[in-house]
């Protein structure tokens, strides 16, 4: 439907655009030769509208002519193409005209050319709904977001522009509850419930709702329309029946219907599945086409007490119509399980003096019917007791807890060491219709500790032992007896020395079967400190005595032990001596004193019986040890010695002790270069720069690294040194081009970490030499020939002559006064003395 005011506004809005499109900068309409082209025109524009001016290329053209006379809305006058009627895009979006150029004779000189006029859309159509009113049905508890109806609208404007694109929205809901129960898909027009609608829609409260739905396009100035949608609310038939009870072990017939589900409309397909297949390996339920759910076989509550089912409603494409319903099936118990004794025989113990009413144990009986129900509730009673002495009811049992209590008569183990009672357990709280079982209980009577141990003798000994008796020596056997039950805690005897052995010199071990006590020596005897022992020994039980019974003098005995004297060797006061001293200790410096004594009080002399390097000496009378030589930590860091102490009157009586001397290092060795990092070579001509690694060593291990390195100067030869770590440094060598083989000796100064540090001076040798293909110095070897014997003889003669000549030259040079000569002091021609005398200044310090 057209809207005149809106259309007029659109024409006015797009008129400047049309003028810009159709007018050049100089204010004239677009013009050009007659040719095939496309032109854009807004629909509903004001007419007449000049579109284009044709300028013929051929001067013979007198008239530009529209061939198609049916196009009465498009005309040409004086070469100008124009509209004399407004165009409507919805009626015809594209117009094509054939144009020719004619001469005065009305003959075609140019063309024909096809001109296509494309009508551009304006927003002159509002969205229009397909129906004048919509009605729909929604079921109570419909799933949020699942569409239950749909509205549809169309817009005749160009769908490729914002004019023809529109969206749906809900404008109003009546009655207005303040909460939106419905929602619409803005693109599709599908209407569904909101979460609030899912929870709150109820036909008993409100059966009918009116919803105003609008469709609005996306133009800058949008057009819209609205429609009334009436929605009826109906009760939802698709709901869970809740918990279903099924009695176990039913006799059928099967299948047996237990409940029913129903979809809101006919034609639904039903499906039934377990919620968790792992719990139900055998799924005994099915659903038929009408929604009836059936059990297919008897159920056993003791196997599975509860099933959780999921019922599905599907459409013809087997797509879910709604979320599945969860149905819980509870299997109801029947009394189909007899009580079971946990143990074939229950063993209990009771002491002779157990008080009446004391609980001595419990009979445990299980019933696998449902817990907390009458079918599993038990009642107990004692139906028999053997023996029936001294009373036939020595025990009683709790009717509902199975606790057995001491009840009647006096227990005497010697008369009845065991009682056998039979207990009946009946379910359904002992009802006559209940199921029952009989359990056997063996009750053993335990002797109480009412007898004390009694020694056979009140005194043992005296026993005489030499003080040199070996440890664990058997001293004496003692014996006490106990009249309580054998091999129990009441009759077991523990022997303890309660007085007379403060140092734990003796120990007593009990033989379990006979209760004999074996006295043994656990520490060495010493006549000088303890010549006589008076041991007070007690006999007790690990089990406590019963009330009113106490240990007395019968449970105690005395053991007398005499110790005889032996002539023992001297004993050192320490088992081992440790001492430290510096390696620069002077001769005569005191080291330590060892001490020994003679148990009999005799005089002792000391001797160094092991001193391999003779570095120490000992005072034979006092045991004082002194330095006797130049000790050296580099030779031995831990020095071992042995001192012997002997009786002066009997040198055969002697003992030894080890002495360990830790020799501590002092800084008395200068660091130097390691042999494997003091010589290097450079291949001729030697122009390249070479980096080598040197390593320092120091015989003073503790005071060596970290080292500091520096180099002496080599005139005209740039050298660099830098540290790598505590023991290594990198030296960069660059000697320049050499034509002959040359050797350099470079002074290296190395300082250690002592306080103060000690510096050593060493030389690194660098040979500039001819090299092989493997980049190693070439060493020529004489070739063998057939004249080897002659050559050898000639060589010996020439060598001898050369040696004599060399001696004469040396003698001459020694007699001749020295002259200063300008030479390279680091060349090979220098003598060793000159190398030593010539000082090298430090160049670089690392």
C-alpha cells in the first residue's frame, strides 16, 4: 500500500541525489554519444525528468528516435532522453529502450543502441502480514524457546536494501502481568514461551492471552504494521506420573502395566530408556503406542531397589517434541529373605568374676530385606544352653540388639570352661509369620588373675664371677610359680631387678612355657668399683591383679653375686682421638695428650707404635705428643697414628688407641700452569688471531682457586687475557705474518686465593710452524735408502765434528766481552739464562 506523504518526502529527499547524478559540474545534463548504457532513476520521482542528452557522433544525424513506441513513459526530444511518467519499481524494476539516430531522410545512421533504465527503490511499502488475525495454542509447561506457532509478513520493497528488510517484535501482552510469558524470533516470526511462561502459564489461572506483534523495516525512516495474536493456554498432558511402586517378586501376568504417559496431541511416537544403562544391564520395562509403561518380569529389590526411566515423545521424524519425562520406579519389599548369621559360630570370652548384667558380646545377624522395615527387624532369644550348670540361664540376650549379658550363677573355669548357647533370630519383630534362623555362640570362661607368683627360694647364691666374664654369660636360673591358668597373661611371669643393680649389669629372660628366669650378664663387671651385688628381684604378671589381691614378699627373692679381681690391661679414657693442626707446625709444638689408666693402679708407659713418616713423638710418661718433623698436608691430609699403653711391670698387659690428625693446609706452594695447557702452536704464516685456554694448578688444594691471571709483555705483539672460571683463562694471540718458523715464550703470572695471596710465574710456549693438511706442525722424517749404513757413518762423523766446533765457539764467547745487541728477547736464539734474567712487565690482568 502506497503512502502519499511518505512518497513525497522520499522524492524530495532523493531529488538532490538525482540532480547530482544527472548533472555535470557546469550545470548541464549528462550527455554523450549514442551507445548502449545503463542509467539509474529513483522510483516515484517528479516528472518530467531529464535523464540524458545524446550527442551524435555522425554529423548526418538529424533526429534521435525511440524505436519502441510502447514505452510511452520514456521519450526523446531534441536529443534529450526524459521521463514523462513516474516509474514504480514494484511494478517494473528495469526498462529497456532501443534508440536510433536518423538523418533528414529518416534513415538510420547510428544505432540502434540499447539503453537500460534501472529503477532504484524508495521505502514506499510497509510490511504486510499474511493474515488479518492469528490464533494459536500453547500447552502448559511448554519448553522455553520451542516454537508453538508462527506469524508471517511480507515487504514489497527491494529485499536487497534496508527498505525491504524487517524484523518482528512483541509490542504488548494482554492481560499485562508485568512479566513476558512469550517471545518471538525477530527473523522467522516463530513464537515460543519464555522461562517465566514455562513456569507460570496455567489454564486454571488464565486461559487466553492477546499478543500484539509488530513488523518494522530497517529503513532510515522505517515503516511498520502490527497484528493481533490470540493464544489459548491448555493443560499440559506431558508430565511425569511421579514415583511408581512395584512389589518385588510379583507373579504376573507379564507384561504388567504400571503407569501411563500422554503427549498433548495424537500421533506422537513413544520411547522408553533407562537414565543410566550401566546400572541396569537388564532393562525390564517397555512402552506401547498408547503410552502405557509395562514391567516385563518379576523384580528383586535385593538386586535393584530403584529404577529411573526416561520417557520420550517423538514426532514422525523421530525428533523430540519435548524434554523427556523422568519416572522413578521403587521396588517394594516383601519378606522373602531369611535372617543369616554372620558367623557359623560366634566366639566370646567372659572372666570368672564378670559382674552380672555386663555385656560380653553381640550376635550379628543380617536380613537382606529393606532396611528400616518390619521385614528386616529382628527379635532374639536364647533357646538352649550347654552345659546347664550351675544354672540353666547363665546368660541372657537383648531382644532387639543381640547383646549377650552375664545373668545368673557363678562362673568356674575348672567346672565349665566353655558354654554353648543357641540363639534364635526372627524377622518381623518375632511375629509368628516371620522367618527365623538359629546361631551358635561359644562362650569361653577366662581365669581371672587372683593368684600371685611365688618364688621357690627366698635367696639365691652367692655366685662368684670373674670381672673378665664375657657379656651375656649365664649366671643363674631362678623359678617362681603361678596357679592361674597356664599360658595366659594371668600366669605369665615377668622378672625385674628392682634394687641392687643401678647400672643394669644384669638382665633376666623368662622362658614362656616354664616361667623359668635366666639371669645373664648385660654389662662388664668391674671389681674395683663393684665387688659385690645384692640383687632384689620381683616376679609379677602382665595382667593386673583382681581387686583385693596384692603382691607380697613371696613374690620377691634375693640373688647374691661376688666379683673376683683380674689383672686387666690399661684402659684409655677415649676410644678414639681426633685432632687438627696446620702443616707449618714447628718441631716441638704440642699436639695432644692421650690418657690411660690401669684398673689395678699400676704405672703405665706410652709408645707411638705406628707413625709411618716419623712426624711426631710422645712423652712415655705423660702421653703428650709433639711435632717431630716437617708435616706436609700435600702428602697426607689425614695422618693416622697408633699409641700403645702398657703396664711397666708387665709389658704384656697393653692396649692401643687410634689417633687421627687432620693436617690443615697453609699457603706454601706457588700456582703454576698445568702441563697440558702450557704449549701451543700457530700454523704459518700466522697472520690469524688464535684463542687458547690455559689452566692453573696449585698443590695447596684449599688455598688454590680462584686464580688471578696476568701476562707479561711481548714487544709488538698484542696479547689479551680474560678469565673463564676459577681455574681457566682464555689468551688471545696475534703475532703477525712469519716467513720462518719461530717460537715464543710468554710469561704468565698466577695468584692464588691465600691470605695473603702467593704468586707464581710460569711460561706458555707458542710455536709458529709449518703445518700439514691436518693443521698440525710438520716434523720432517729422513727417508730410508740403499746407502743407509754409509749415511749413518757419515752422520756420526759430522755430528762429532759439529759438537767439537760448538764447544770451541762457546769457549770463545765466554772469553770475549759481552756487547749489547738489539735482538728480540722472546726469539728462540735466547739462552735460558737470558730468558730468566729478562723481566717481563704485566700487560693485561685477568
